[in-house]
C-alpha cells in the first residue's frame, strides 16, 4: 500500500458515513455545543464603533470618521494624498462616493488580468460588516465590494463601513449574518507577515495600505 493509499484509508475511517454518526467526531446530524461566550461585555453602539476604530488602528489600518455629507470630499482627499491616478470601482459602489475624486475610474471586469489590476493605484469598496472585538472588516463580494481579487492586488484599499449599522461586537455574532456560500474575505489591517526573523513586512499578500472610513460616526476634527 502506498503512502497515498494509507492516508486516504485513514480519512475514510475518520469521516463518518452519512447518516450513521460513526467515525471520528460527531455525525452530520449531531448538535454542536455552542455554549461559549458570544460577546465580551456589554457596549453601546458608539462604544462598539470606538472599539472597532481602536483595534483597526492597532493593526496599522488608517481610520477616518465622517458623515454622508463629508464622504465624497474625504475619499477624494485620501486618493489625492496617495497620488492615485486610477481607482478601481466595484459595480455597485454608490456614484456619489467618488463624485469629488479626480482619478480615472477602472471598472471591475472578469477579464481583467492580475497585471492590469496591479497597475491600478487604489480601490474603494464597501463591506459586508465589521467586527469590533477583532478589528476585522469582512467582505462578501457584494455589489459595492466587487470580486475578491480587486481588494487583494492593488496596493491601496479604502473600505467604507457604515456605523453603527454594519458593526457587530464579536465573531460569534458576525457568523450568522454572513452567507458561507459567498467568497468571504476577512481583513484585519493591511497585508503583513513576520515569517522571516519576526520582521514585519507589509504588502506581501494584499494591500500595503488599508484605510477604513467609518461612515455615519460623528466627524472628529
């Protein structure tokens, strides 16, 4: 018997047969206990937003707060500060978001190659939700977010989170709100790794710079 055959045989023994509940672990019908703590403490919506902002900053994301009236000018200033000449736009991004911005719009197209996406300076998206306790933004490929790859290839990602509506306190509270059949991307700060001698290097697996706009929160000077 080859090594491959032995591995597959062990998998067959470990995985329960459908409907039998036998094998390693519980069968498909068995209830999974979920008696763990679902949230750490009680917070007001404003406190949850503040916690999200603090944890995003801890992960080296740049956090901005604005309201609907100030969003277009803020996004324009963020792209201008970056020197972006092009910006990738998901198909369902509200048009007014970029109404004050100068960069050339690049649309999310299925035929776009990785090289074409790499030449785009910035991408602006919405999100599915954000998790306060972990400082995580979750994308699910919705109309205002576009394909997963458009937020992984460009070096600068600006993500807009509607607060407090899109903010949940914890991962256990987030999961029931997400569709597991959609392409979920969980983002906690800019792409980074410390694999080599524990030196942090950003931009290895995705955007080097992540900017999160908390939309609806009271604008802070």
